[in-house]
C-alpha cells in the first residue's frame, strides 16, 4: 500500500489515496457512471486525503440522496465522491489518478442499473 496522487482536469482539486499497486476497479453501468465513464476504486475514509481544492468543489445528489457527488466547479470533473454503497468512505475515479499510479488494473463490471439486487448478490456471496 502506497499513497498515490490524483486530481481533476484543471488541477484545482488534488487528492491522495492509499491503495495497492494492483487494483480491481468497478465499471458501473448506472446512469451517472455510464455517462461519465467513471471507474470506481472504493477506499476507507482514512485512506483518502484531499490536498487542495475544497472551496472549488460543488456537490450533486439524486435519487436516494445518499451519494454525494463532488465536482470541480472550474473544470466539471468528478474525481472522487462519497458513494451510496460506502457512505463512510470514498469512491475515487481511477481515470483521475496520475499516470503510473498503478502497475496493474483489472476492470470488473458492476450492474448499477439494478443496484439493490447487485449489492444483495455481493453481500450474499461474502463480498463487499
């Protein structure tokens, strides 16, 4: 586990995440993730550090209102957010990590269109 850096397109928002060199982010097909091309790396809150840009962040919520989507108000990029599935942690967009942050990335699909059923299926199999 090492601290890895990332941020938004314009550089206003910068953050670090404590993660392994090899990761398995989720490619969700829900409406917002599909439209933005978001690749999820879920981390615990103590493994995430916002380094700069808090004043530039704006929040968007929809549906249940649990997820807090944080966007850079300058460039519009959502590089991280508080997910519905892990409200005490963060989902970091792997595509917003600095080049070379990870040595191996294996993307796995997640059926976010049927979120409740997918989460129940994971829980039933001892997963996250």
